[in-house]
C-alpha cells in the first residue's frame, strides 16, 4: 500500500490528519529537563502557556534515528511503499536522522520502498506540500507522480512570517542580544522568509506590529501564482487576534481557492514565541498536479 507520512513540525491541522488517517511522527521538546512529544504528550495551548513563563527551560531537538526506526519499521514489515516528507535540512537535522534509520531497516528488509523527501520547508509550508500529495493520492496518483509533484512543490513553496517579540530569536542565537534589545525598544518587527535552500532569512524589518502583518500580505501579493487555483496556508502561535486580523486582510486582498489554518507547534514555537504569524503559498502552478 502507498503511504504518505510526515512529522509534527508540519503543524498539520487535525481535520486533515483525520480525513486521510495521516501518520504524523511527533517531534520532541524538553521542558525543565523532561521530554515531551509534540501533539502526543503536549499540545499547543499548554505549551504556549509554559513558554510565556520566561523562568521555564525549554529546548527542542530533532527526531533521532531510533525514533524514526520505530516509526518506519511497521511499514517495512507490511511491505508498504512510503513517502516521508520531513522538516527542512536548512533548519534541522531530521533528514539525515531519517536516512540513518532507513539504512538500518534495509539491513533487515532490503526491499523496503521508502523515499525521504527534504521539504526545504517549515510548519504549514511543508504541511501544504503533504496536503497536496494526499489529495493527489486520493485522486489516484501513483508514487512516481507524487514524487514529481513533491519536487515541483518543494521548489515553488513560499513562506513569509513575523513575530511579536524578538526575545526568542535572541535566545536562540538568530539575533544578537544588542540588536534584539534595540529592536524591542523601537518596536521593530522582522519579516522573515524561508529561502530556496530551506534556511531562514530576514527580508526586512518594519516598525509596528500591524505594519509587519500587512507586509506579509504584500509579499504574498507580489509572489503568488493564480490565487484562484491556490491552497494557501496561514499559521499562528496561539494568537487568535493576530490570526483574525491577518486572515481578514488576506481574504480582502487575495481570494485563494482554499485557506488552511494552522497552529505553530513546539518545534518552531519554542524559537519564535506566541505571536508568530505566517503565510505560505506557491509561486507557480502546474496543471499536472492540480487538485
């Protein structure tokens, strides 16, 4: 049987998980020295309440080879054909860990048909790619077509996001303490993208929260291809007010075929804080993969 699986860093909405019976491998997060699994033993509302308390010690690490072996091995035993789409190698080491697990399993099951795809994406960015593949599989696509589609979407996904506080970017070393402190005092908000290599880049810095949210819409307007055929994504870190403001503005300016709403989980939320807001979309379309 042809299977598509992913991990919880895709921040896939529960209704999609349930509709396709999607296997989502949970990513780990360590809180005050205790390991939790995103979406399994801890959920976003609880996580962000803990994250708001600056005295708590929160760390993340990528899924390790042993965890991947545990997830993959049942598919090898059942002789399934599998596509696993993972978190960007430009942000985490998930892809390499998954490949180590694959090689270990191939020693016992040399015919195991597992393809690991580096999404070069984060959060609902690669969640959208997974969703598109699930829809294609539902329409009867074989594995070869799904892999062509994955390659196309990986090369045409766009992410743009901003945060409400620089505290977590400073803590994670993505912003120097001096620049970050100065930016907080001046109410400066970075607008960030995930580049073609799957790495985070600062696109611009804007003064004021609402202006930074508007900048997300402007970036989407400038780069989106044929919104009427698009499934777009919008994500937030348990910040419903900012989500609603951005969503309303987006729908006024851009009319996508479908808008997928998603909550940022532990894997990214730990490094951005509660107020992250992001928009994802494709900058090209291909009739072969239209669903």
